[in-house]
C-alpha cells in the first residue's frame, strides 16, 4: 500500500462543479441546492445575480458593523489628536481662540469628517476582504479549465466534499435535474 | 418591464449595443489589454512622455534654484502653482461623482464611464498633489505639513484651512484609490482567467486576490461598494469645499465669499466631466469602444455639462451681485472693475466665454450628439476652468487694498513647463492605464444587460452565439501579444 501511494497518490473528489448557461438556470439550480440542505457550497458568476442571496438563503452581510466601528474610531482619533495637540500638549491661542475643545470645535469639523471617511473606507475594503477570506490564490475550483469562464459569461455552482451531506452521485443527479450544461468533479490528492 | 429595459416612450435607448452577448463585452474590453497597442496609442504615449520629460527637467531646475524660477512675486505669491493645484483637484471630482453619486442615484448609464473617470480622478489628484508639494520651497521638508513629533515640539495649527486641505485631499486620494481598486478586482480576475502567458496570469492573478465570483463574496463586495459610494458622496462634496476655504477664510476681496464651497464643487464637477469627455472620446476612437460607449452616454454627459455650466454661471453672477449689494468699495472695485476691465480682463473673458457661453450650444440636440463639437467644447471648458482659477487667484492678489502694493504677475517659461508637464504626466498615467487595465467595468456593464436578468421567462439566453464576430470571438482563438 505504501509503495503504491508514493507512485500514484490517492485522489478523492473535493468539489463538484456544475456549469450553467444563463443567470436564470443558475438561480433556480441554487434554490434546489439550498433545498437539498447543503452547507458548504457556492455559486460563481461573472456579476452579482439578482435574487441570488435569497436563493442561496444567505444572511445579510455583516460588513456594516465593521465599517461603523471604523467610522467611530476615525472620528474619535481626529478629535483626540487635535484637542491634545493644539489644546493640551502645546496650547495654540490664535486670534484669541483657544486651541482645544470646546472653543475650537467648529474648526475641528473638517478633519473629523475626513478621518471618519478615511477610516470607514479602509474598514469597508479590508473588512470585505476579511469576510470573504481573500486574498486566497489557491482554491480547488481553479483546477477546472472551464471555470475560467466564470469571470466571462458562464455561471457555476460548486458543492464541496467537506459538506456533511456530500454524496457524489446525489450531487451529480441534483445538477442534472437542474439543467446544468456541464458537470465536473475536481479531485484532490489525499494525504 | 424589467429594470434593464430602456423606457422607449421617453426616447431611451439600450445601454449596451443591442444583441451584444456577455462574451462580446468581455472581449471588447479585455482585448485592449491583450493585443498590440494601436498606432494611435503609441503616438499619444510618445507625446505624453515628452511632456513628462519636460516636467522632470523643469521640476529638477526648480529644486536646484528654488521657487524664484517661477513668476510668483509680490503681491502675487500664489499664482500658477495654486491655480494648477485647484484645476487638477477639480478635474478629479468627476470620477468620484460618477462612481459614487450616480451609483447611489442608480444612474445605470454610468457603467460605461465610471472606471475611466475613477482612474482620471487618481491621476488628476496625483498631479494636483505635486503643486503644493513643490510650492513649499523646500520640498524635502514637505513632511512638516503632517502632524508628526518634531524637535520644536510644536504641532500644526488645526484652525488653518490649509491643514484641512491636506487631510481632505489626502483622504480623497486614498479613498478614490480604494474605490477604484475594489471595482477592479472582479475585472482583474477576468483578465487573469483569459491570460495566455504565465506572467500575465501571475500579475493579474496576484492583484485579483483569488477572486472566484463567489456569491458569498459578491454579497460583501456589493455592500462594500455601496458603503464606499455612500461615504464618497459627502467626501467629494467636502474636498472642493475645503479647497475653497483656503480662499474663503481670508479677507482678500474676491476670496472672502460665502458662496465659494458650492461654487467650487459645481465648477469641479463641470471641469471633471469635460475632462472625462475629452479622454473618453480619444479612447473610444483609438480602442474602438463603440459597443459600450454609446452616443447616449455622450449626450447625457453633455446635458450634465450644460447643467453645471449654468450652476457656475449663476455663481459668477451672484459674486457680482453681492459685490454691488454689499456696498463694500473694495469688493466693488474688484468685481466690477478689476475683473472685467483690469489688466487681466482677457483672462476673465476666457473664463466667462468658455464656461458660460460656449456650453449653451448644448441646448441643441444636434450639437449634443456631434462628436467633433463635443471634443472642442470639452477642451474649451477645461481652458475656461483653468482661467477661472487664474482669475480667482491672480486677479484677487494683484490688486490689494493699497494701490501702492499693486503689481502684475508674469509667468516664466518654467511655470509653463511645469504646468504643461503635469498634463503630460496625467496622460502618461492614463495611457498606461488604458493599455494594461480594463478601462470599462466589464462586471458592471454585464449587470446592466438583458442576460443578467434571471427572472426573464426565456431565462436570459444569449441573443446570439459567441463566435459571431470573427476570429477574436471564441476563447481559444485569442492570441494576445507575446503568446507565441
């Protein structure tokens, strides 16, 4: 057995990938996959398809919570920075206006606003990447040559073998019943 | 009626040439980055690179000799440098306006131009940031502008609008870059998946971050895009408002005006749209993007130019009215005499002529849809908007309160070289962008097409086969530069 494993490593399916020709087909196929009770599955489309979140039964994105945290941090940072620098550490009295809050609060507004926006922008981009677990340059679906069209004009559904309900034949039958144009099984070496 | 269908009753036409397939859109946009650059690109690039060279020479000389090589002198200490800064920042505004504000208002026609305009924003803001950087006199000490601990243990004065400006423009550049890159990720994945060479796959693949079009990702991605648009909308309005406060918080007649923030924002959008149009018309003809950049887009942009031209014209008129209505003799001397009849009357005439008079031809549909006319008008508007900043800055400074302090500003050859040089820098960046990155958002254009609608009874079937447009159509048949 050991010798055999070295010459020809064992391979097992890791992902079943179904290709669809239209947004309509992939949307209805996604509904069927969700109804079949799968958890570790996904759709891959060249653009966000209307109604797909509902078809897949996804919960609302949590990104807003990350961004609001960043926004409040930005606002506070700007206020504390200006108040401390011009009002506490080296008080600057210019035109008989004291350096710190509350006297100079109006002139702090522009920078408080800018840093709120700046922190929120970083929060939304980095938060989005974090929620999506990107960057991730290796993924089983990239093994498929046909998958290249997922960023062009084809629509895909992948079911991962990790899914507790995963059964190769059932998954294939499900896709066949959902008008898949092509079904592919991606295999992975088993260590 | 589906959301993607044009409302024919009010004369709308489709956003993408009818009967285009998804693959054709990918092909049209992505092939620009894959084939050899057309001759037109090389000619433009050589010209732009020449001016970038002139810029480098002039700035090197400036650093060697000091800002005295410019024409700035008493009483005009702010001249072309700040004029150019405001001009470039203004041009940058259209990008965020198109990508954020039109996104929030669900103006779906923006998809043809938003990537373009966002790239323009970045490069224009880079050009803008050069000017305060080199105007400080000792550019190697430019970091003094930042609130950093230093040996004098003092901090910037946060009551100064100049430091607000630093934060506003810096934030604007950073947020625009993030917005632009976020929009690029799915398109970079398309380029990665189409790549025929190893290095293309690696480079585009690296920046695509492993994007696989997953709907779980699209969900967060769309939310991120919406949030970025939502926060960029007040940001874009704030940036030029803050720039205008550099002037409005002073007491100089011609600067001390409460109308400045909205007036500057309107002018910024006006000049930005004009610049987008200039560059778009060149790119459309050089790279043959007639399938995605339609006359409808251009006509809508011209309507926008007409609107913003009148906003700017209103602001000019209001400045005159308030100068007279205030009864302040310095204000009246500035607006009613120095601007239209002073030594720089011709600059004022260029400003009014290009910004208020010329765009009026867009009341005519024939003119709005005439490509040579819109090319000339878009350039005239940018000239006019440059003169607007010149009028505001130099004309306000050259005649101070005391006639004994009056003086005239005369630009030097270095002024001219630095300014035209930044135009070269801008176009050099832009041409490289057009050559190596998808200049129209493929993802967003596809999402506006009939095939993107999953609820169509016929299931969004492609209206005609992929291979219908010659050798470039099918995937395997594509032979990009260097693939052999």
